[in-house]
């Protein structure tokens, strides 16, 4: 896709002045030059033009607020003085995979006082003896070269300033995080209450079941006692059974006589 068409798509009906980040990776430049990009993008902070067959940055417009510029995997071999003139507040510059061969080619970058991260991976210049020492000596404002500082300490994964995220964004994120925490606590409280209610329901159900079981057991025991009594009587011989009946009748008669005497 041509760079002009890609620019139109990236704008999405926005005005250039409203755009802070612009990615034009893998589109086609016109004769190795930047086309379609103008100083109307006055608030642009991040610009990426990776692998667009770029030979020169001579057509780069004035972008005073630009802080991060990605130009890796192109064919740039020099002309970096344009960056010092048109992107004076640049902090991050990625020239990895370009045709930079000599340390002197980087000298114009001395005029970028805020530049503290420079990437030159896969450039021929990195093969020079004392490459790192020479670059840090030429550009004392640098903090990181190819992702490491002068003491070989690796750079952090992200830089809030370079990504256009300020303290306000961090404050908003923290605020959102607190709200999320409150929401999570409320959800946990609701879950605990639901669990407690379910436990109470289970206990009530178990108690009801236990009550029913106890009643059934009592009924069964009473029935068994009655059956045992009947069984005992049934097992007695006929004579013994008759004898017991007579004894029972005698006891009843004696009780009746006692009642009459009392009267």
C-alpha cells in the first residue's frame, strides 16, 4: 500500500492535529522518501515507519513534539542532521537494520539534547572496534545504546515518557485499579453471603430429614415392640396361654373387689 493511502486510513476521519501516534509500517515510500506527512501533525509524539524502503529522511516535516521515531529496516545511510532540525525533542531513535557504517554518520545527533535511547542493531557500524565506547563518547546525552547503558545494564521494557503516558495517565490507571478492587471486594462479599445462605438452607434441609428419619425410627421401634409382644403370645403353648388369661381375669376380679370394699 502506498504511504498516502496508508495515511488516509490511519487518520480515520481525524484531523492531523488530533493524532498523537502514527504507524506506517510496511507501506511503500515514493522513491525512498517520505510522502504525505506534513507539519499539520503538530501534536504527533510517536511515529513508526518500519520497513518502508526509506533511503532518506530529508522530507520529514517539522514535528516539534515528536519524542519517539522508529525507522528500523530501511536503507538510510546518512542525512541525520534533518532530525536535529525538525524533531528537536526526540528522546528515542531506532535506526536498526539500516546502512549506517561509520561513527561520524551519527555526529548530527549531538544536537538532540533529549535523546537518551538509540538503537543501531544490524547496522555495519556495530561491527567496529570499541563501537559502544565510541558512541557513548560522541553522544554523552545517551543513556541506552541498543538497549543497554554504559555499564551494560538493560533498559526497562517501557518508558512512560517515550510512550506518551504521563503522570495523569498513571493516576487514572491507579484510580481505575482502586475501583476494580472495590468491585472485586463487593463481588466476594456477595459470594460469601450466597454461600452462607446455601449452607443455612442445607442445614435446615438436613434437620428436616433427620426429624423425619427419627419419627420413622420411633414408629418402626413401636411397631417392632408390638410385634414382639404378639409374637411372644403366639409362641406360648395353648395351656400356658389359657393359664395366663385366667390369671389376668383373676387379677381384674381382685381389683373390682377392692374397689367395692373401699366404697
